[in-house]
């Protein structure tokens, strides 16, 4: 305090600053490259966010099924699994479906802290499990404490966590979030291989395909009604495109869904006007929050111009089945509900 | 020197702080170390203190020690890095802008960095996760650059800088909103980064940020006396031979770099950069070398508190640290506004 301001020449301060910045850039660059090469060696495919869905690398390979040590090719690399994993952690609901199909009860599930989000039949089949937190931020410490021998992760949502998960237990990353029906079916097959229960999985999938075929048989081929599945929440309404799960299930039945999409997007944000333009003849809506934006729309005259509203073909459906489930059971429930609503007589 | 021009009124200080401010800084440091050790034991499950000590001595013998080394330690170290970075950045900005409400949020850094990081995640899905911090850094520099550019009129007046900063931040905020609407399905992942969270961070992230902080913070401390000079007002500072404009620009650049690094590794954690310097000013007064050191320690304490509460209170659910700092920081911000209004 007693010291007067030690004023220095401006040139010297600029030099100090320049040197400091240069040093910082240099050291950070070194740290950065060291870090990235380190990760490149271990897994060259861990990618963040976006549309990892566009390049699924998971491969179904029945040949490896009987082997004790099986290299499982998945979206973020290849993981070798030995024996039949019994302590499995599922970081998405569709993996719970796949595990139940394979006759394995997951010991940990990322259930967002809400067990109700797991479709009831699956929840009953699983019995007791430990919640590992939110799907977007599963609690690594809890996962570790469960001492799993296999972790099933979403190849998109959990990409940034992949390295850390791999440290805890062998991790297989597959399409679930933002995956369509076909890709989810493929994920099921790979889960069957990962847990070494290919026969059970094949049997379950055959049964599922038959159930879907039976439903499809009930549907007249000439039905061309424009079906929209939308999720409505407090701040918006998103219509699922033909790349998303529920619409691809419906299309698999020979039904027509809109909107189609130019890009890779699995959802399309809607306004009341764009919904009117889309003109759905049947509208299925899942409500994610108690109050939704679509509630406000319903008082509008525009809303009443939507064909599905005029014809009383607007239905509220369970988002846990239609949007979050994304498994064989979810597909069957969606197909059944849609068939009942579209063809009430049959 | 006891008169803090930025606050426009003398700052009350305790007797110890007036005579021996470094004792107070040292106490804060000790407190931060203790809190760090406590924080290491708190998680989804309690970890015995013996395991923490084992882990710190490099043994991976027990599960608890493994948890500490793999999950807890990177987060706690990031609390230090980000807490120091944000607090020093905020302290520098408050000194330079001579506005007690200045913070990285005000001059466009936080939103700029947040927008750029999100843009990369959502539009270039093929890009490596490691690139996100670099994009955020670029965004922070662009944000601050824009603010400085628009605010520059033969020098930058504090009020003008703050106003332009709010406008530029709002523009980036609009960009973030647009991305949220455009990519609703992918938002989950980016949103948790955006709210500011230390979830899922590993030592890689620590190594990414540490060199910047280790170099930039000492650089700021070396220049701290210039903040004291600037605090006397432009006329007096010029009279004392300080090249006001250049000094201000250099210091701002350092502050921006610090805040950008923090946003890059921890997302938009708000209020730490604003509050820490204020608390420090009340404790140790306005001399910047001491003020910034104390603020850094308070920043660490705030981050540790936010992250520990976030992961401990509703386990296994994770509450982002940014949400906790906002809950603590919001009321304090209001208190500041009320006090300033009097």
C-alpha cells in the first residue's frame, strides 16, 4: 500500500501481454494436441452430438454369437465382450426393451429419475433396478458402484462420455435417440450378440415381426390419410419426421406420415401456421409437460381448420410409448393404438 | 487507494484486511483447500476420507479411490480452474469498465462463446468433441471484439461498453434460441453444456484449460497495478502517464481470454465472475493485486459449492453447477442493484 504506482512504459506492458498470450497459446496448443492424439489412439470414432445417426457403424454379425469372446462392432468402435454379461446398465429406454427381449434384467437404467417413463410391461419384467440419473447426464459414480459388466450407451447422446464409460465397463454404443425403427431393430440384434443371447433375441424379434405383420394385414392398402405425430410441450410443438421412430413404425404398416424431411432431422419445430399448412388428417400428440403450447392453439380459429381437428381425429397419446420407448414393445403398442384409432370398426 | 472509484464510495474493511490483506487471502486459500477435500468425499455415494487420501497419494486400491481419481478429481480441479478464471476475468472487467455490474456476461464473452460452441456441436456433427472448447474460445473473442468495435469512439466509455455489450449478448442469445428451436432433438446434449456443468469431465478437459489459466492469471496480476491507475479515472490516469486506451484494451483482452477458456470447458456458468470480485472487494478493499487474488479464491469456493451441491443434493440426478450459481447469484445480483440504487 505504501508503494507508489510502479508505472512502467506502455511498450513494456504490451510486450508482457504479447509474451503471455503467445505462451498461453503455445502451452494450450501442446496440451490440446497431446489430449487429442491420446484420445485418437483409443477411439478414433467418438463424435459429439448432431447426426451420428447418419453414419451408424454397428454391425449385426450372427457368426460371433456362440463364441465366448465376441468383438462387437458398434457405432463408436469395437468392444470385445467375454461370456454372458449379467450386470448390464442401460442408458436409454430402448436398450431396456432389447435386454428384456434377450432375457436379461438390467441392474441400472438411466430413467430420468422417473420410473414411469419405462413402459409398464418392461418395468414389470425388469423388477428392481437402480436409477443412474438423467439420460443426458447419467451419474458415472452410480454406474461404477453397480460394478456393471456391460454398458449400453446411445451413440449420439453419450458420445462425449464414451471414453469414461469404457473405463468403467465394456461399453457398446448404439442408435436409440433419434434412431428410426429399422435402426432400433438393428440395435436390438447387436444387444442380443453383446449379452450372448442371440437365440432368445431372434425368437423375440420373430414374434415381434409376426405381431407387426398381423397388424399390417388389418390395414387397407389404399389408406392414404396424412398422419402426423407431434410432441407438444410448454414452449413448442415438434412434429416427428419420417426419420424418427414412431413415423417409421407407421410407415412400416403401409400408412402415410408427414412431414417428410429434406435433411436428416428427426423432428421439425412447428408453428400453428405450419401445422395448418401440413394439414394432418390424423394427429397424434404426446404431451411432455402439463401445460403445452398446443393448449393455446386450441382456442384459435386456425386450429379448427386443421382436417384432423375438424374430423375429430386428434388423439393424445403416451409420449413414453410413442417417443421415448423406441423398442419392439413400443412399436407394437404404437401400431396397435394407431390401428385402433384409424380403423375403429375393425 | 482506500477509495474505490469504481464503486463511487469508500469500501469498509476489517482491521486485519486493512493492515495485512494477504493474511485474508491466505485464509481464503486454506478454506478453499479444506472445501476441496470435503467436496471430494461427496457424490452419489459418500466416499470415506481415507479413500480420498489414498487416491491423492496415487493409490487406486479401493473403489472409493478409483471414483475420486476418475470422476471427482477432474471436477474439483475444474472448479479451481474455472473459479479462478471467471473471478479474475470479472475482477479485471469491473476494473476496466469501471462498472460494478460488469462481468464476462456483460461484454458479450459468455454468450458469444456459448453460441459458437453450440453451433459447432449442432451443425458439424462430425467434428471432434475436443474442438468444442476452441470454437467457444473463438466465439468469446468475436463477441468481445464486436462489443469493443461498436463501443469504440476515440476510446471506450464504460457506459457505452456496457450498453453495447448487452446488445451484442442479446444478439448471440437470439442465435442460441434459434439453434434450440432448429435442433430440438439434439438440444438435450448441448443444453446441459449451455447451462454450465462439470458433468462427465475428465482430466483431458483439465489439461485443456489449465495452461491458459496458469499463464493468463499471473499476467493479469503483473498488470494489476494498472487497474488501480485506471480506477482513478481517465483524466487522472492519463495525467499519471498511463496510456489509458491501450492498457484498457490489453487488460480486456486478458479478461476475455480467461472467461472464454472457462466457458469452453464448463459452459456458461453465470454470476461467479460478477459476485466473486464484489465479495473480495468488501473483504480486502480495492487494491487490485489483493482484490484479484482474493476474488480468485472466492471464485473457487463458489464453484466448489455449486458443483458439490449440484451433484450431491438430488443424486443420482445431476443439477448443473450453472443452475446452482444462478440460484445463489440471482438474489445477490438483485441485492447489488438495490444497494447501488440507494
